[in-house]
C-alpha cells in the first residue's frame, strides 16, 4: 500500500524476487514527492531532479519488472486471517503479505494560497527545500519542536528566519526554544497567525504572508521569500487503528530494527513508521528492508 519511494522500492525488490507484487497507489500516487519541486539530495542525480520526475523514473523501473499497479484507495483491511483482504473501491483483493507504505502528510494550515504556492515559496520540509533559500529572508510557522528544529536548520541557509506563532506560549521543549532564542538569525513574531499566502507561481512565487494580530484583529502584510509550515505531520494510518500497534501520534510501531509489525506478515516502511527522518532516501531504504523481511517471512511460511 503506497506509491511513494518506500512502496516503489519495496515493489522493485519483491518483483525481482518473483513475489508478484501489486502496488495500490492511493489518493496521491507518488506521495509527497509529487508536490516537491527540485530534489537535490537523492543519490544518483548529480544535477538534481524534479520530484514528479523522480517518481516517474522509479515507477517505470518497477513496472519493467512486472509490478502490477492499482490506481485506487484502500477503504477497509482484513488482517485477522491469511490471505489478507484489502477493499479497494468496490473490489476485495487479497495478498499473502502486506507492506504498509502509506506515508505521512504534513499538517497544513488550510488557508488561501497555501496549496497554490506549495513548492513556489511555501514548503513543509526544511531539509528538502532549505537550500533554495540561501541568503534570503524567510519565516517558519509553528510553536512546537518541529518549528524550532526547522528554524534552527534553516539558519544554515537563510539570512534571517522569523518564527511566527499565534500565541506567546510555546509547546516546544525548553531546550529547543532556548536554542532558537540564542540564535542571532532567528527573530520571533508572536500573537500572529497566517490567514493567507500571497503571490503567483508564474510570477516569482510567494511574495508575502498575510497575518492576523490575535490581540487586535488587525491584518499585517509580512513580506518574505519563503514560508515553512512546521506544525507537525500526520501518518496515514487511520485504516489500521485497533489492528496494528502504533504510537499515540499514529505512527506504526515496528519490532527492533526490522519492519515487522505486531501482525505476522504485515510490514511497515517509510514515513508511516518514521517520524524522525522523513526523507525520500530513508523511505526507499526502509522499503528495501520491508521487501526483504517479507520475502524471508514468506519463505518461512512455505517451509
């Protein structure tokens, strides 16, 4: 389940092992890379590659080895017996082993301009896009550890980082907050909340963030070259609640340094079980691990 780097890598390895894999691509085939512009940190592409193009190349490579693709969404899973059952639209499909690679979605603000300018000045991943804002003035939106981590990381590139938060109190841990407060490149704009991102993708992208003063209600137009939304991620694991063990935040739990879940024959790969790294290359690596774990588990069942 999942057509991002984790799911496609798992399919590549299982196809080459003659395990007859099917990839259910879900609502967003290709995952978060499809809303990413240039990817410069995926090994093998000296001059970088556009996110959708990288997914297209991986898709074609996997398809070459006989992987079947279903462009649909799983609406129900049956994991209490084998073969496992997956309700995909109006059809029930079965499988002998299941690799869950449904990823995680960045929490977004849901304000006008956010989706339109995503990848054109608006981002939800500092590690992915920070390099493009060298010597630019940018802002980070949020008040938790995610926001503090993003802000600190972005000071490696940006000339100035303004951390925008709707309150004066922070959810971030004290040590993370203090680290930001000591950083001379980080400035704070408290009691303000974004209500709109302004700009045009065809005319230079983001121009400013329209902010609401939470005390007076006044609107403030805040010019900036980039805006990073850092209010956390949501793993796409709703289907598995009550079935697979997961953290309070919804990330699937795996056993040790493997991809095994609490149900034999069900494996987890990529951002669905990774709230720490969340990179295309680490997702691909865990997809490889899940494929090998599944192959060896299936061999044990036959034995």
